[in-house]
């Protein structure tokens, strides 16, 4: 079965550089979520999109922006990178079916290291 | 605000034994969903089991079952007949709707190690 695809899997950047993370949800899934997991931490919600519109926003820094495109893939753009941005960034997708479990399927993550 | 509490930072269990991972939650909502995810050392997050707040039966998925005690606001994960491959980080998570596509709020996780 198709899974969530994230690219790149690993990324190394210098401070103050920019980074773009890409996410390709499972086909037919209409909602995309971005989470950030720092070392030894639990995943923290950043932002989500439903049918290409932003649906919720969490603790996402102003330096970060995201969007979902017409083909449903999503990109997380990160500027002026800081050391504290080093983390595993997950994209997840789900299909909204009313009062069903609508579980989120996670991609393998992008490990971002800021030097 | 939602809060998920996992009080066991780490657990060691003998292979083939059953193990219970604790999770308590705090919410004023009546409708919510509870999830468990497994994160092996490779990093991916794997969905294990789901319990809706109005489900009267405890959820089961193969060797995984969820001991749901609504009045106590607990949703403990039970793994029967543990295997070496069960060694991983386990996260309890909550969604503040029964269905829907809201975000998940995670607990701090429990690192489970299965001893041969």
C-alpha cells in the first residue's frame, strides 16, 4: 500500500539558511499535517491543511510557512534557520470520513540538522 | 487545553510477557479520540490502535488492546506476548474530536525494551 512520502530524508543546513521540506500524502487523503519532534521529545503539531486550505495552526514559528498544492502535496518552508530547528519533521495525512477513526498516517520524517 | 500524561519513561519486559503502558489524559470535551503510536529506533511513527470516547468496548488490534477507563481518564495500551521487535518508543495521543481531522496532542512517550 502507498505510504506518505517525504523528501529529503536528511538535510544539513547552516544557521540562517533556508530549507524546504516536501510531503506527498497517501492518494485520496485530503488532510496533511506537519509535526516537529526535537531530540528526545514528543511530536509537536505545527500546521495542517484540509483540501488545500490551512485548517489549523500550532506552535509554528513565523520564520516557517507551509502550503498545500493542487496535487495535494505540501511543502514546509523554513527560513533563517536556528540551531534549535534541528529536529525530525513529520508529515502525516488522513482521509476525513466523518465520525470514523480517521487515523493519521505518518511519513518517515525528514531529519534536519542545523550547524 | 488537552494534556496527555505517560508516567513511565522506560520499561524493561521479558520476552513473551504481557506489558501495560500507562496513559492518562485531561480534557473537558465529551467527544475525543485516543491513539497509540509506536516509534522504532528508525524513527517512523506507526499507528497501533484507536479508541473513541463513546466506544463501549475496549479496542483490540491483534496483540494490542486498549484498556479504556473513561471515568478515570485512562487509556492504557496492553501488548500481549511481547516480542523483541516490540522494543520501541510508544506514544499516547489525543484528538479533541470523535471523528474529524484535528491535530494530535502527544504524551512524552514510554521507551519499551524487550529482554530476550
